[in-house]
C-alpha cells in the first residue's frame, strides 16, 4: 500500500532537541522535545504541551535549545522520560550517568 503525503517539509531522522530552562528558584531543568520541525529557513518550531518547562518559559520568558547527540543519548532519554514536577533534582541526576 502506498500513501501519498504530498509535498511537505519533513526530516528524518528527527533531531533530538533539548529545551533548557530555570525554575522560580533558579534550578535548571531540561526536557526532550520530540515534536519539532523547521519553520521557514531561519527558524525551528517546537510544539510543547503542559510541562514544568513550559511553566518556566511562561514565567521567565527565557530558554535554550540544544541538539542532542549520540554521546548524550542516555541523558537525552532521561530528560524526556523524567518530569521535573516529580523529580526536582533531575539535572543533578544526569551528572551520575
């Protein structure tokens, strides 16, 4: 069976983007943003649901975006699976990996 998606801007493999923020106490947080894409030639697009990261962005209006690499795959998976709302020392835990 062949499916025609038409002309669309898709890329594969999808990049792993890590969104970094700080909470109201200055504690760092990071999340793995799985829903990303390109927007025009000079912008990226990131779709975020409700997370500690989005609360931090709303509060501080600051964030960073970094590309995960194969060297950091374990840490990238960890920040994508573990919520800062349930694990406040999330970033400290990465240092032991």
